[in-house]
C-alpha cells in the first residue's frame, strides 16, 4: 500500500490537528490554573507592598497610639462592672443637656490588642435639637474614650427629636502580673 504525496500531507495534517486538539484539551485546566496562580501572585504582591508601606510608618502610628493610650482610662484587670461606669457617665452627660435615654443595651466587651471596647446601643432617646447637639459635643470632648458610630434622628414633635445611637467606650486594663518562675 503506497501513499501518494497528497495522502501523506493530509495524514500529517490530521495527526498534527489531533495532537494540537489533544494538547489543548489536556492543557485547558492547566491554563486556567496558571491564570488563577498569576492572579493570586498579583494579589500577594499588592498585599506585600501595602504591608511594607504600613511597616515604614510604624513609628508614626506607634507614636499616635501612645498619645491616645494616655487619654484612655485604665481599669484594674479584675474589675468586672465597667459597663456601669460608662452608663453613669453617659447618663450624666445626657441629663445635663436634657436628653432622655429610655432604652439602652450594653453589648459584650471586645478586646482589640491592648484596648478594650464596650458597645452601648441606645435604642430610644428624646431631646431638643440644642440638647442633643450639646450632648454630642460633650461626648466628643471626652476624647478617645467615647466614639459615636451610628446616630439616627427623627422628629417627634415640633421641638422634640428622638432616635437611637451606638456608642463605643474605649479603655485599657492593667495587665495581670505573671507569677515569678
């Protein structure tokens, strides 16, 4: 059986197409894997650059953190009822400015590094516009300790406002002394 030149060319072409198609089918998953790996590498490089930038500013942020830490109240590590102190402080400021807080809920204390945060959800309050503005100003004067993260205000009547807010109280605790070895 002899093949003509035309048949030999068609056979080589068919084998070439079959090899190319087979390679494409087998490499399809690998190409997708390679694209995923390349995207992951790009994301990792971006995170590394961001981390290097943050590390280059470590002194600046450490200095600012130490300044703020000095402003934060420090409580003994074994003190359990810190929420009553913050509730009393919030109530004193509210009463001073004629803001009436009727429903509030203390959430769970969260530790964030060296700083503790105690969220207080005030679900209902009432007061005049001037009263609430003065209340918010006094909270702001407390510095880093009190942070209002959410505030909703609605009119109740002509001169009375009502709403809710989330107040976060920040503080530190003295470290427990470790037993000597």
